[in-house]
C-alpha cells in the first residue's frame, strides 16, 4: 500500500511486540493502543502489535489496534504452528492492511538445541506454515530466527524455500546481536543475490543490540539491499534491546545526501513517541541516548555554548525541532560562559540592574560551583539580588575567605543568595 521506490526504506515498528518483551515491561491493551496511535502519527509503515497467542489480553490488544489504526500495515507474531497463525489472523484480519509474521529458527544451535529437529524438518514445517498463512492473508513475513549465526548456504536454501511457499517478506534477524556490520551486510547481500526468487520478496532485517551494533548492523544491511528495518522506540526490546527507530530514522535523514535513501516517518513526532513509551513502560531513557536522551541537544561547556549560540551548525548536526523539541538546551553549569548566562537571562526576560552585571556573574559562578545545574529559578533570584544590591556579597567579605571547605562554601552560598 506504500510507495515502493528502491530508495525508500520501510520502517517496521516492533515496540509493542519485541519492545514489550523487555525484562520487567508490561503494557496493557489501553497502553498499547495509546502507543499505536502515536506510531500512526509518526507514520511508520508497519506496526507489530503483539504476540496474540501469548495471552487473551494481548490478543485483544492486537485486535483493537488492527481495527482502529489506519495508514500502516498491522502485523503480529506467530511461531510456525497453526494455533499461533490462527491467533494472529483472528486478531489482525480486520486491519486495513494485515500481515502474518512467522518465526522459525535457522541456526543449527537453535534447530538442534531448541527445536530438536533436523534442517529438513524445519524447511518442511516452515514452508507448510507459510502456505497455511498465505491461504488466509496476502502478506506473509518469514523470519529465519538466529540467521546471524546460521550456515549461510542453509539460510539461502531456507529463504528460497519460503519465497517459493509464498512468503512476501523475508526478515533476516541477528537475534543474538552477534554479527559485525560488515559480516551482517555481506550475509544479507549474499542472501538477496543467491536465493532464487529474491526479486519477488521485500528484504527486512531485525537486529539486537547486545554489542551496541544494532543500528550499525541495520545500516550495513540497508546498504546491502534490505529495504525494511525492524526497530523500536527508544531501542527497547529483549536483553539489550533492538535497533532504535529514532536513530535509524535520523541517520537516514541527516545523511540523506550520502545514503540517497528516505523513509516516511514524520520526525517531529519522535520526541513525543519516546516520552510516551518511557512513561507507559515506566522506564526512563538514558540521558546520553542518541536523538531522544535528555542531553542529546543539551550543551554544557562554555566553548560549545558560545559556538551554538553563534551558529548551531558549530556543534549540532540536526535541529532539535526536527525531532519535535522546541529548542536546544543550554545547560548552565560552572563550565558555562558569560554568553550562555546572558542568553538564558534574555530568554527569561530578566534584566539585570544597571551596573549589576559583574556582580550577578560572580554570584552565578559561585552558585554554579556548588550544584550540577543552575536553574531558571536560580537565575531569577540572582537577577533579583542584582536589582536590590547591585554587587555581590552585600558588604560581607567574600564567602570563600570565610570558609574553605567546599560543602560549607556551598551552604554559605545558598544562604547568602537565597536566605
Ligand atoms: Zn527480537
């Protein structure tokens, strides 16, 4: 249903399935629906709503999402058994554009130790289940689980068998987050090149972040010809999580001229999506997280602040507005410079008293040395003192002469400034 030009990368969001499997996470149907509505605004191409066989609650959540959400393909996960496939179809068949997603292992480790089957049995089972799913639904995705650790020749055989059986999307997962980017790119490239019928299927990838390489591996796969990526908001998911949606999307946007690829995501909805997922899962985003961390657009050092205030291009490769933030954050700390100090006072609409400039700056520095961040409230108080006193200290000797211990200085400063 979406444009299928070769330079388009389709975004498949699995926040509600793989993301919801994060240890300690649980989303009820209402929470899932709220996230799905935000994913609709974000403009993702595919929403994986859940794993309907797992519980009646999840079945119901998938059904409500399929009935309400428009503009995206709705899918849900099934193991390669008829009961799972029936549950998926039962829950998503009312969607505008439904897709059944089947997962079955392909690595010898999984085939032997998890399934207790042979390679031939796995091929037969997979093909039968793909055909069964296709008897109900036009779109069937097949994920050979643990492809990253599989024998590539057997993976190729699996992929051509499943395309032959009717799979319309082949998703190559690095289930354990084990691959290196050049290895994973080469694997995906080889499968696309060698599997007969690969031109009839859309190739997708699903990377895990156990070694911090999920986004890098996803990018390598895109460069090798994959055109759909599975990812989650805030990178949540099993263990160390999945490819982070916001990182892949902004990577495609910021480096568009180099990569020549695009996606349909409305990037200004990213921050809202990130905050909603964080709130509903009760899990904060790490402050230094790329794109959506609280510090992703915050500048603390005086050199950087001065540079950003002169021209953002000095230290920003993307605009905060592009991800739905109102502005960069200039964090006032003891490392900030006077330029940032005055910038923040101006934005607060606070004017310093005539001649009160140096005194206010000294007050700021002394306070900044005692705490992590000087807030707007602190600034207002500093400015208010500059009006009433004109200079720091109000006739008292400098606090640093009175006390040497840092904590005492801190206490004394708070007392001096805020009474
Ligand atoms: Zn996964």
